[in-house]
């Protein structure tokens, strides 16, 4: 079994003990940092997701604690935290803990697409971003070898913010907004999502988001 999978298994076991090994999480997260193929459109976070679809992230806190380390790792509205790669915490064999029962949550890296401050996304860039994300997933998980990029999902907290339009020449249309989870493979969360499918639009167009999304997720099918 690849080392990255062993780390995931170890994390799952240790979560039953009310903490997650920072070393195991570090080994998962550092793979992206060392990944040598194109990733300029991507970012990685450490995601905490409830096993119970009806659970909430409200009030949830993630902390990193070690002999010489004490950090709060703020979670965003989708349960993602910026993960610090700290040698001192690694050497200390620090632990990650929640202010709730750890066994009720999953812990894993989450790769998403970088958002733009101006909200204007070239269709060709979104396609490239999705391909970069898929290449990385294939690098760490062979089960993605037969999957293809289908599109990207813009994720928002409020319906009023979910104003995303696709444009190509004189053609312009708002993307339909539906309620659902932020990321593929998850059942947790009711976010407002707008999906841009590559087969529906030309690669030469644009996607314009009036507001900054909580996340932009690649879609693989």
C-alpha cells in the first residue's frame, strides 16, 4: 500500500482516540508541496468533515498541540484549514484535536481551484485547473486513472451570493444554482452551488462570478 494511503489509515485509527497525529497529516499534506507537475491554479487545505450529514461546522475548532507548539487552525465555512508544515511540530510528535468528539469527523487533504479577486475566469484556465487537479489526484490515488474532467463547481454560503454567469461571444447565461454538498463524494452540508460543465460551453469563453466563492471544486466523472 502506498505511504500516502497508510497515512490516511493511521489518521482514521487515531481519530478514534480523540486526536490525529500531526506527523501522519504532515506526510499527506507535504506530498502536494513537493509535487513537481503544474499546480499553479491549485491550492490545498486540510479538511474536517462530519460523518453525520446533518451535523454542523458551527463552533468547531481545530488545534495543533505539541511540547513547543500551540496553534489554532481556523476552519472556513467548508471545514478547511490552512495546514502549517512545521518541523518543530513534526519533531514534537504534536497532535491535531477538535473541541468535539474526533470519531464523528473525517480528516483529509482537499485540493481546490484558486479563486480570482476580479471574479473573471477564462474557460480555458478552468479546464487547465481541472486537469491539474485530476493529474494530482491520479498521482496519489490510482482509482482516478479512468476519470475525466467534467467541469468545476462554484460553492457559496448564501443564495444571494451565488451569481455566476457563463459567457461566450454574444451568448450569456446564469449558471443554475442548486443546494448540495461543496465537494464530490460528500453528503455533508447544504451550500449554494453553481456548476460549469465543459461540454456545455466553448473553451474560449469566460465565467464571471459576482462574488468570491467559498471554494471552486473540480468535478471528475
